């Protein structure tokens, strides 16, 4: 074990950091901009080691809901489930309360016991209260829609790109152009083009951006809930058949493990694999919804002897090898979902047929082999105000039929206490490239665990939670303590222990965010202990990371300055840390650091005119083992 003096110093820091600021009350509930609220929601609820989420799409969805707020008195469950920061219990509580007592003022939200002031702050930008004036829709009204154009240009590793990344054929610049249009919640259209760092913009076989995408979506026309053409995402059940939507997991609330069925949604992000390209539609009849979708797109892969040994999800085309794998094959996807929902029951059937252009022949004998695969499932949920049972059971064709099932039981005896137990079993032969469900692996295959969690909020504003995920060669235990005094400070302390791949990892993390008028700070101390169990003589390794983020908002001119510094000691890869930092619009900085050094950044946001906004971010990574690395991100936004 590491030296006891070092551990004592670390523990002292963890205890003292949250107490080193004076407390100042701030009463204005509208003092946070929508950009800051979205960033805070993402920052405090996502674990980068558990999920690789598309922040671009996450941000775009919440901005859309901000511009087209949900009428809380007429809200449906699927609408509130798009607000990722709300728990299932909070959603049920809101729906039940407004069913009995329609709201007339935002202050009435405080009468819902499940909502903290912090939750209400996050909720208000995305809802409206009162009766909705139902006006007929005319196509001529589209001229009153909103337009947004963004141009982004990044320079990465500008000091030594030619030396460290000389294997790439392209330049060290990232470029992105994005246009989107929306008319209320009826009509949406978007287009984007992107080139990654290391890819050629102009070359022997390349003229222009590396990837392009577009979508058009119409909502609530006749019996159609949604019609989408172009790029879109689909999400049904617990994600065992298809889920290429946003995943939030247990990082924020350990009781939030049930997937949220969002159906079809347009996609305007920059992820180049986990989406569909074609057409889809959802029909609604009272409590029934029927969805059908079709997709055709090319995929990258390693083609040999007219068979795909593997396919790539990265979308990178920087080297001669990556370019040779570009558009190696194609893929057709046909699917449907039929779901019945009422206040107490949700039950549905999902089916998908995946037809490849070439036969898949991966080296792993348990992964899907062949040219066509059928996947089907039944998903279900029975619930009332205290008890909820949910799950999905799926079958997938392979060399043998593979089965996967998730089932969970959630119980809230009182408002401030909750428990959940969930079991998942994924057989060796279950393999589906569009599955994305609760898992400790990156692939839904060959896994079985039992998950148990509890949370209590009796001593408000304190919140204490505990979760454990365990089976044979994998155990993951998390304890979290949070204390939030709305718009004054929020503090949380987290302990994790994980055993996986014959390795132990213990993590201690403390965060403290403090608000003083237009000035705010966020301090974080994190340390970890890691050990491989392959040999008895292997020693524990320990790492430590201290970060500080600062922000100040100027009223006139409209400028926001954000900066931060992180100092880290990471002796081994298993001790790695992720340092969060503010970034330009549609981006979120989560930098993995190793070695011994510092990470610094400065973020600048300025609105020179009504329709224009400028974003600039400069980040630097310096370590004793490597050269300094500086990245510059610039984004220009025009809205009308």
C-alpha cells in the first residue's frame, strides 16, 4: 500500500476543500444561462469511463426543447423523459400532480416533494405553464422559423504535430459547418459537414469535407407523431435491439438504470456510425404507437476475400490504411416497434433485420457471422407510484440463437427513499451491433450481473446513495454523498471500488462548486489506487489529480470568461484521470491525462451583436514525459 502520510494528506484535502469558501446567498433563479445549465447537467451526470456520449447531439436536443418548451399541464411521459436530469420518480410525480392540480405558476413546482430547488432550476428553461393556444398549421408559417449557422475551426497539437502525428496524411485542423432550421415543434431541418484532425481536405482522392449529413423531421401531423428523413436515431425498450441515443447511466442517480424509449429522432451530430440513414415514421392511436423505419448506409471495414473481418465505428480516414477501409461495404436495416402504454402498463414488440453488403467473418467465434441477422424483443414495464417492474428480453440469430434479458424492480416506500435491484444476462452468442444497454462492457455480449442500489434524501439537502454491480470476475461498488444549497454551493463526495479484468481500482473524488454573484468556482480532488492481481508481487500504484475551474460573467459587454488548471500525477495507465473543462458550443472537454504535469484552459464567450456569438477556447497539456501540446478551438454562431 502507498505511504500512509500521502494518504493522510489526500484525505485532508478531500475534507477541507468543500469548507474553504464563505457562503453567499443568490436568489435570482434566472441568473444561469441556458448554455451553463446544459453544461452543468452534462458535467454532473456523465461518467466518461462508463459511456462515450455524443455531447453535440445532447446539447442540440436540449436547446431545441428550450426553444420549444413543453407545456407542463399537457406533458406526456415521453416528452419529460427527454429531460435527462429528471429521474423516473420525478417524472411520475410531475405527471400525477398536474393530472390532479394543473399548474398556474412556476412557484407551484415547489409543492411537488420529489423536486429539489436545484431540479426546478434545471427544469424551468424547458417548460411552459398554462393552456396552449392550438392554432392550425399552415405551410406558409414556415417563414417564421428559426435559423442557426455555426462555423467551427480547431487547431490541434500545433507545436509538434508534424513530429508526433506525421503518420497522418492530412493537416492538424478540425473543421465543421452546421446549419439547422426549426419551426416550433413541427418542422425541423438540418445539414452538417465535418473533417477530423489528420484527414485531408484537399488531396489526391479528397476534395472537401470527410463526412456529410442532413435530416428533415415533421412532428404531430395528422396521426403521425414523427416523420423523419435522412439521418436519425432510434431507441426502443432497454436497448437490446436498437439504441443509438443518449445514455446517462448511474453516474447521476443510481436508481436511473431503465432506458428511456425515445422512438425516432433526427440526428445532426458528428458521430459517424451510431445512427441510421433513411426514413422512419411513428403513428399514434390513443394508447398505441406503431413505428417503422428503414436505413441504408455505407460502412468502413477490413474487406478480405469478399468478407468483412471487422468494421470500424470511428469514421477516421487519416492514414492510407484507414482510407483503404472507407466505404468497404454497405448495410440495410429494416425494423418496427409496436407499443401499448397507459398510466400503469407499457408493453411492446421490437424487430430489426440487419442485412450486410458482405459477409461478416470476425475472429471472435461468438460475434455475429453471416450476411443477415434478425433481432427481436419484447419490452415491458408495470408501475404505480411506489413500485415499478421493467425489462426486455431479446433473441438474435447467430451461429446459434443468442438470448439477452434485463429485468429490474424499483421500490420507493416513501418519497425520499428508493431501492432497485436488476439482473441482466447476455449469452455468448447474443451479438448485435446496434444494441446499447446497461453493461460494463462496450459490447452487449457474454455478461451476467446483479445490480443493487439505494438512495436516500431524508436529510435534505443532503443526498446519500450506494450501488453495487457484481458477478464472478466483475464487481463495481459506488458510494456517493451530495450536499446542495441552491445557487450558493454544491458539494459531493464519491468512493468507488471496481474489480475487472483481474485488476482492482479504488477511486476517491470530492467536488465543490461555489457561486458568488456572477463569479463561480469548481474545485475537484481525485485520487485512485490500482493493482493488478496477475502476480502476488505486483504493487499498488496511486495517482492524484487536483483541478480548479473559475468563471466570471460580465453584463456589459456580454462576455463570459472561464478558465481552469489541473495538476496530476499518474504513474501508470490504470491510474488515468479525466479532466473536464468548458469548451466552445456543441463541444465538451473531457481530456484523459497520464504522466506528471499540468492541464490548463481558457474559454471566452462573447456576443458582439444580437444575432452573432463568438466562442474561443485555448487548452494546453504539459507533462514531464512529453512535449507541450496546445489546442485552439474557435466557433462562430449566427442565429435568426
